[in-house]
C-alpha cells in the first residue's frame, strides 16, 4: 500500500514505465534525461553563436528543453496511468 519511487527512470522503455506505474510507482526520476537535453543544448552551434550578443538565449533554450522533456514524460505517465 505504500507508493514506490523509481530511481533511474531515464532510459527505460515505455513498456517498462507502464509496468512500473501498474506496480505502484508514484514517482519516477528522469533527471539524467533532463541533463542530457541540457548538454545537447550546450552543443548546439546555433545557440552558441547567439550567446556573445544574447547571453539570455542560454536560459531561454534550457527552459524550453526542460519543458519539452518534462511534457514528454507527463504525457507518457498519464497515458500509462489511464492504461492500467
């Protein structure tokens, strides 16, 4: 009856997430996927070329990619909850 926390959720398949949610996982950590998205943004030549003139472009891009990753998982986890 206790909620479970799944540490290390980054890299799991959708089916594995669905199983974890059906098994009672109430919190799933996806920090590594957020960090990987952050690194991808820092490697983007278009972003890097903007930084000398517009340093806030870094913040804007990081905020957007974090929202994109979070939205993906929110949608996935909601669909898993509805399927169980």
